[in-house]
C-alpha cells in the first residue's frame, strides 16, 4: 500500500531507530498496525526463501536476500556485488 511505503520512507529519514525497533520486535498478527513495517524489514528473507523453494538459481536467491543491503562494491569487484548494484539501481528507478 502506498501509504505504508510513504510511512517507511519518512520513518527511515526521521525516525530510523523506531523503524529498526519495529523490525526486530516479534511478528505482529495479521491486520496489526505494525505488520506492514515488519513485513518491509523481513521481505528480503521471505522472498529469498520462496525463490529457493521454487528452485531458483542460488545466485538469484542471494541477490533477493541482499537487495536491501547498503550497496558497497568490493575492491575485487565481485560479480555478485556488481549484479547487486545493478539490481538496486533498477529498483531505485521505480
């Protein structure tokens, strides 16, 4: 939902500790007001598990799992890091 996404962006900018605390708290029940914020924090791992279960390539699973990590290319320019940077750039264009 757009409203929740806007709230996540604002919380990241102005109250990152609050957003982080909601992310590490136990998963709220369905329909709970914290559910969208908890889901936002945990969706990379959930998506990676679904992709793995579906038989996706391990590299794709890893990229899904890491897509919200801060972008930092290694000195060696590892291929996975380059792909991650490209994925994040494409995601940021949306």
